[in-house]
């Protein structure tokens, strides 16, 4: 009895190509792609997801293991597709960091920075708080299933072996960046209004009472009032943001 194992090299190559796409996206998405998450855990999740999705999409890969140039070309294309999908979700989450930076500036906490665990660099404390809260709510509201759905639908949007259309990728990136900036401004709008009114009032007080130490009175009052406003509007801010993030993820996973 002779067992034919000639299909194994092509099967292994297809698996690694799928892993290149899924792994690249998972290394960039919020929550799983953070530097605080150990690399072994991220790698394990990527391998498991690839194992689950491989039977569904392995027929989409037409691999010639005798052509090294062809394998390298498809691998680069898969890495590019995964990067596009992952960076889109990462840009959507950056709206919270932007909103937090604007909010901190209006509250007088712009100089208070700490390491952002999602990017590994210094950022405003309020921005870090909003970002971590947003990532936690993504998992609490099951929006991470849309990310898995986007991985599955990516084989409909971007077939293996086909380069993403440059115009479509540029339009998606531009739309995501513009949306993140718009949502960041909308989320920080109450604090922009507060900062304008507070500083105008503080300027009038300093003109009417020149002997008053405005800085020592205004900064603690600004921080206290800003935190109070944050406490009141935080629920509405995160609800609005989750609605925006769901729209972005639905664009990546239209079949869910």
C-alpha cells in the first residue's frame, strides 16, 4: 500500500500564507496587538485562528511550491493585506487618544503624561485612560467578534494573490483618519466649550482683581471642574465612540 503525501508541501505553504495575513492583522489590532501582551500569547492566538479558518479558505490559495518567487510575492501580498486591515482598526482607536489629549489640555493636565501601553510612548494620562477603557469595552460588548469576522470576510474583499487596489486602500485610510479626527473632536467638544468659557471667565477675573493669583486658583479649579464634567459625560462619550467603531468594523466585515 502506497500513501501519497505529495500534497503536504502545498498544504503547508497555504497554511503559512494564511498565517501571514491573520498574524499581521492580529499583531496590529487593539487589545491583542498591544506590546503589553506577551508575544507567545499573540502568536498562539494567531496560530489557533489560522487553524480554525484554514479549512474554510484553503482552496483560495493556488500555490506552486516549485516557484520561490511566486511564494514570496503572495507572502508579501498577504502581509500587506493584513497590515491594511490591522492599521484600519488601530487608526479607529487613535480617536480616543486624540480626544484624551484635547481633553487634558483643556483641563490643565496636558503636562501630565505616562507611558501609553498601546503604543509604548509618552501620552496624556486622560488619553491613556480613554484608550484602555475603549479597548476594554470592545471585549465587553463583543465587538472583537467583528475583528474575527473581518478576517473571514477579507478573503472575499481581497482574494489571495491579488494586490489590494491602491485607490481603494488610500480611500479607506483617508476615510478612517478623517473619521477618527472627527470623532475625537466630537468626544472632546464638551471640554473645548468648558475650556473656552473657563479661560474667558478667568481672564475677566484677573482684569477685575489684578492682585489675585489667578494661576494658583484657576489650575486646581480647572482640574476639578474638568474631572467632574468627565464623570458626567463619560458614558455618552464611550457610547458614541463604540457606535463609530462598530461602523468601521462593519465596513471591514460587511457580511456579519
